């Protein structure tokens, strides 16, 4: 039987500051609508741990 682990794995909900700094340089001059659309598309494909996406299908 498995024993419970005293450790928890936490996935951050937000990127760290280093990642945000890099993205802001890349997105510099890009229209806000384009960036928000991209974020929305990524979110729609990522899902949550309760409803994961099976990417093994071809």
C-alpha cells in the first residue's frame, strides 16, 4: 500500500517575473487584441488537471 507523501507539488497559476519580462520584450508593439487572443487559445488547449487534454491522438 502506498504511504502518503509529506510533500505537495504545486503548479504556479502565473508565470514568474523573468518569464514575464521576456514576453513583454517579444510582445512589444503587438496589438493588445492579438496577445489576448493568443492567451485565450493557449488556455483553451491547456485545460485543467481535472479535465486534461489527450494530445496523443493523431
